[in-house]
């Protein structure tokens, strides 16, 4: 089973046990619940949309935080003397996907 989650403006394809780095999360405690689920695939059956995934959740355990690599920004316009230099380091949170839960969404959209 895998799920496509959205956090920090990006989408990630995750399965149970995966460890991923996402943009900084500030959870209360060591667990985080990711609600904006886009697609869940359960034994070859894809589910999408808020009707089928209204109660679906992805639970993850926070492993820690770190700073990402430095990105250097340089703006330049020729013949005007315009030069600007800046840098940025994104804080990343490392999480481990502990559970993908569909609770109650199985069987509700079945047609005869």
C-alpha cells in the first residue's frame, strides 16, 4: 500500500516504513498526522478524491531536524552596476511513515 501526501507545497509518494525529509514541521510531540492525502493504492485499487478519502490518514514519527544545503542566489544586470548576493538554508524535518490508515473508507464506494 502506498499513498501520495502533500506537505510543504510538495507531493511525496510514501509507503509504510519510508523515511523522508520534508520542509520544517512543528509537531506537538513526536507524532504527526498528514491529512491532505491525494491518492492511496490498496492492493491494486487506486482511490482519489475527498469522497473516498475523507477519513484516511497517514501517521508519521518525527526523527529529527536538520538544515539543508545552502542555495546561493546572485542577481545581476549588465551595464548598470546592479549586483545582489544572498543565500538560503531550508530547515528540514525527517519523518518515518508509521501507518497508512483508511479507516472506514473501504466498502463505502463499492458499486454492484
